[in-house]
C-alpha cells in the first residue's frame, strides 16, 4: 500500500500543477470560477438552472457539467438558457480532476466569460481532494440529508468557502435542524459563508444572486 | 497514469482475495451479510434503526457502521437496540474495503450471528468497486434525490441486488417520479428487487422485514 500512497501523492501534485495553470488562465481573463460540490441529489443542477434564468442576461456564464454517466445535467442547463455548456462525463471516475478541465477549457472563449461554474460529480468525499483551478468551492447540502453531514464529511466543508443549504421548503418534514447544521458546519470551518434557499419556492435565492453579482464585479 | 491503473488493479485483486476469505468465513457460520450503500443522507442508518427495533429479538444482527468521520451512526444503532455494533471510521477514505472488514470481523462471534449488516460510507460511486465479502449489496435511494440517479451512477445499481426507495412520505414535494426511478433502475439492472418505504411513517417496512426474515431462514 506504500506504493499506492506514493502514486496518489504524485497524481495529486500533477493535479495541483495543472490546476495552477488553469487558475492563471482564468485570472488573466478575469474569469471567476466556482466548483460546485455536494451529495448526489442535493440540487446542484436545480440551483444552476435558477441562477441561469436569473442572471444569464446580466453575466456571461460558462458551465462545465460533470457526471459519472449521462449528459442529463448539461441538457437541463442548456434548456435553462445556458449558452456555453460543456458536458464532462467521467465514465466511472468519482470526481473531476484538473486534467479533465484542461481538456474542455479550450471550448470556452475566456475573454467572453465573467463566471465559469463547474458542476462536480455528486460525491461528498473524493472531489474535495482535487483542485480544479477554481476561485472557491461551493458545497450544497439539502435539508433532507441530515444535519450531521458536515461532521461526517469534514474534508469537503473545510475546503469549501460557501455552503448553500437547499430545500428549506422541506424543513419540518424530518429532524433536520437548520441551526444545528450551521453550528456543525462552522465547527469545521468558521469562515464558511452560508445561504439558505429553496430552488422550488425561490426563497432565499435573491441573496445568492446578489452575492454572485458582487463576486464577479469585485 | 498507466502505473496508477496497474496499482489500482493490484489493490482491487488483493481486495477480492480478502473478500473471498471473509465470504468463506461467513458462509461457514451461516451468516448472511448485506452491504448497505447510498448517497449521504438517503437514510441507511434510519432504515437500520427501524430494522433493529423490529427484528432484534428474532434475529441475531451484527452491524459494522462505516463513516469517514464520527461514530454517530454506531451510537444511533446502539441506542436502537443494536447489541453487536462495530464503528469503522475510515479517517478520510471514501469507501470501506475488505481489509477494513478483516480488521473488525474478529470482534464478532460469528457462531452467534444470523445477519451481518455493513453500513458503507455515504457515496454512490466508490463503494461499488469494493467487494466486502457480502452476500449482496442493498442500495438505498430517497425520493428527494432525483429519479435519474440510477442512470447517472449506474455502477452501483448494476452491482446491487436490492434497491430500497426511502422517504416515500415525501413523494409529491418534488418532481421525483416513483415509476420513472424504477424504470431507470431496471434499465441498468433488470433483476433488482425493489422496496418502497418510509422510515418516518413506517409505510412499506413490513415487506422489507419479511424479506429479511426469509433471507436468513433460507
């Protein structure tokens, strides 16, 4: 197993090198990149559909839609008005890595983008270890998943800058406690910026849109 | 990357060897082992709590509660009446493997067990590649996760024998369609045995308990 650890370290440092190249390219063109991570079904694609509908005439948004199989998410994002959407099917791999991003990035004209959103594979563990050259990771958690998830999957919450709590319209249908999930998340990462939204009812989304606008204008 | 693939193959074949040893030990003692897999928050621990409450005086159930961090699940299972519960904290790894099971298995007196339930890490990708010596994998999916998950994460649904659809009390709060998720799952795996349950209301659980009883008596 020592050999496996060495190989993993080598793969990760190669990933870091490629991620640094990506980050430099994005910064040169003033593109802000966000890496969206969560469990399967937390609502990454739903949040991006809403975000596109609200901001597509205001910000130039590119999207990379990662999935183990199917281009379902890329198709949904195009239907929601995404003009620049690249599917990225891993064919089995449990996370996106910088090499995959390097492969699809030339499909975008970076000089015509404000924001690049990368939707990672639904997985609360592995994607946390792979820098994709993003400005920050945004982790989603939905109110149907249990409020102890930040403690059980701490790596992802430690390495994210933003946590979006989705499906707040379903609060009360389970034991999920909004204050407890926030306390658990801040125990792992005191600096986490937190949004509470429902992609179904639209509640809380305006604050999210405003934050994105500010992020791009900064 | 070719070296990485070779190393991965070696690790997997070592895993298969250990899994075969585990399987043989379990069969010698007539213990049926189930490997529970799902996204984080689908309700694996909730289903096991209910199962313990219903069957603990009837079947001798051992549990291995896997998590990336915390012994929360193991503690919940003990509170639900679990007499033989072993926590298995991976400390970062995204799946359980046969080596980890080999390490905790001696904690159980197999001659006094009917059923061994292994609760894997919440992850719909990586655990599908690791045989733990189980008789079968049971995959959970909840009605809040989206009905396209079997198509997007096909490996897990292909390698599972049973699919439990949990949180059916929340049907109607999203676009999740019960018939569509079953059709999608059967497209990947035509032989999948399917249960529809709500751990919250108890609906559908009797059929699940009956199936477990039959499985152990066979």
